[in-house]
C-alpha cells in the first residue's frame, strides 16, 4: 500500500505541478486550448496556482484538512477539464487525459497512510 501511495502521489503531484507551471507561464499551447474551450486566458493563472499549491499540499507531511481540500480541488478541476473537452467536441485523448490524472489522484487519496488522513487526526482530538 505504501508503495502504491508514493508512486501515485509523486506522479499525480509531479504532473499537476508541471501543468500548473505551464498554466502560469501562459504558453502558446495553453492559450490556444483556453480559447478553443471558450475560457478566458486569465483563468490559466488561477488554475496554475491551484494546481501548484495542491500538488505541494498532498506531498508535504501534516495538514490533513488541507490535503482533503487539495484532493477535492483536483477532482473538480480534472472532471471539469474532461467535460470541457467533451463539450468542445474534442477527440478521445483530450477528454481522457484529465481522467488519467484524476485516477492517479484518487489512487493517491485512497491509499494514503492513516497519518495523512483527516479522520485519524479527528479521532486523536
């Protein structure tokens, strides 16, 4: 379980962190994607900051409540990204890529050790 947790967490956090950097730097590809999906370009900055902070939150020790919020944010972000591509009429790959990241995030969340769960901290109060 521990190995599955760390592999999924490092992959999810790493990929989302890198995506956040790309969003913040407003690369040409990211700008075109936002325009294609019908979103304003400035949304990249908000999504980028959220992804970077969320990736950091799920990797650092402690702060179980913050981790729960980070995972929840990833679920919302990645489901919305997949739905946006579907509504825009995109092909299979752009629709499923966010879902792959979502699966990694959910595996990380589901396999995290008790010390990183909010329930363990509530019971100790």
